[in-house]
C-alpha cells in the first residue's frame, strides 16, 4: 500500500505546491521589508525606533504565536478558507496603514493584523499540503518554503522602488493590492476528499479533543521544541546585525545589503535541495539535519571576529542555507517523531516556541550588545544559543522514548476504497511514518 501511495502521490498536489510557493514569496518578502518600513516611519512619525521596531517583532512573532489557536481552527474550518481569510487580513492591514499616522494604529495595522493573517495562511497551507504527499512531503515543503528565499531576495528592493515612486503610504496601498492576488491564488488550495470527510467528523469534537495534550508527555518532543525556541532567539539576529556590521566595517550601503541578499539566496537554494535529499534518502535525514544546525552554529562565529567582506559574504550564504534547512524540515521531522495524526498539534506548539524566540531574540541581543558596548557580541551570542539548540536537538533524536498514550484528538477512521481513480486522496492521511533515526532512539 505504501509503495502504491509513493508512486501515485502528488497529482493536483503540485498545483498546491506552486500556490503555496507564491504565498511564501509575498509573505516573507513583506517581512523582509520591515527594516525599510521602520526607517521610513521613524522619519515620518518622529517616533523612537524602539517603539516602531515592534512592528517587525509582532509581525514575525504573532505569525507563530497564534499557531495553537490556528491548529484547532484547521480541524473545524476548511484550510482553503483559512488561507483566504489570512491573506485578506494582511491586505486589510496594509490598506488601513495608508490612512493613519498614529503609531499605535500603525503597529496594529502593520504588525498585529498581518502577523495573525500570515499564520492563518501559512499554517493552514502546510496542513493541507500533507494530504497530498507522504514520501515526497519533504521535497514539496522545500519547494514551497524556497519561496521565502525568493521573497527575501526580491521584495525589499521592490518595496524601495515603490516607496521612492509613490511614497510610503502609496507603497502600503500597493502592498495591499499585491496581497489581494494571494487571495486569488488561495482558491487553488483544494483539500483532498479524505480531509473533507475527516473535518466533517471533527466538527463534533470539543477543543480539548481537537488538541493533543499528550504531546507534553514526550520528553523527545519537549526537548525538540525547546531547542527551536533557542534557535529562533538567534535566528533574527543576523538579519538585523549583518547590515550594522557592514556599516561599522566601512562597507557601502549597497555592499552591506548583499549580506541579506546572500542569506536569501542560500536559504532558497538549500530548502529545495535538502527537501529533495530528505525525500530521496530518509535514512540519513536526521544526521543531515543536525549537520545543517552545526553549520549554522559555525557560520556566525567568523563574522564576529573578521572584517573581510568575502568571508562575511560566504558566511552569510552558509548561514542562510543551514538555517533555511532547519526551519523547512520541522514538519517532516515531527511526522517521523510523532506520526502524521499528531502533526497539527505538534507543529502548532513548535511554532509557538518559535514565535516566543522571535519576539525576545532581538531585545535580548540589543541589551547584551549595549551592555558590552560592542555589536560583534551579537554574533558570539548567536553562536552560543545555536550550540545549545544543537545539543538539545541531538538529545531529542537519540534519547530512547517510552510509548505515548493514544492521540487525544478524536477523529473518525475511514477505510480506503481501492477501486477509486486516485486512492491517495483517501489513504494518505492513514499512513504513519516510522522514525528514521537509528541507534537508541530506534530501539
């Protein structure tokens, strides 16, 4: 049965992959413009950067912090509808921001509303995608999330052009219009028949039944999400401090901007490449993933002690590639660790931890650098938290685990119909992936 699914999985799912790729291009592209938005709003509102900076923190943080709530929603409401609503939120936020100069309202319109909208769209599209893929799920996720790298590369310069041509308010209006296009693309996100049947049965369940609290009894899972909390405390630091590093070393503004572009290029290429590798060689997926986290840890250290432009550029590419892999593979690893049925709950908890890390990472780093009087400390700090994350991730994969109680999520089981044209539509969610790790964890 599994071999049959492996040959036939995908189908219309590749149309879904293209649609989700486009959504990530726009969403992460918008997140990449927050530094530019901060600078322009500081000039136009005379507000302090420490206050305006909450726009970016809330946009990225709430994009993950609201994941447990969205996890329950995905089991009650069509994922396609949630993606449409999420993109509508983003468009509405930027539209309203064009008509106000109030800093609190700008924080609400550019930070809170888009952050919630992005999580609705991104989390729901991931859950929908798993209905089409099992063996090829890592590759499909890699292609989708490579859109993040593309958006990171192309959208910030595009926003600079919009701002220079139409002003900051006009740029907000045009961003709102661009987000409306993602609503049209979202119409392509058609759920499988099995997902529709499953959702119909879940609507009769309570919230407690829809969220799997037994996950907290797994020390492997607790270690994994704690590791990603630490990783995300350091994840945003290079995006903020690499341009500062370039300025302090006397590089031009355009040259310093290449560091961020290099992060995006490395991330985009690595997400697709590792996605293919993970799907093709699942037996070494865990070790390769830990290797990527190790490279991320090493790549930040030379930046702290070097003033060489080529070396910092190479480190930026390596960091973008390795950190991109670390984020992309989370759903696949959770499926291997806990099973397909626990993916919505486990992914939402992991995203919650990532959101907390994204919110507190820059403030903590800024406080440390201000105390030390040296911005290079930011990269030493990032190396340290990445190393701790690597240690906890290794434990989460290789420590032995006792059997968890059955999933607390009450869902009706459906038998596959062998005579239907596309059997994967009915059986794909019934496949429970076995952990690919070897050694003590496999015992």
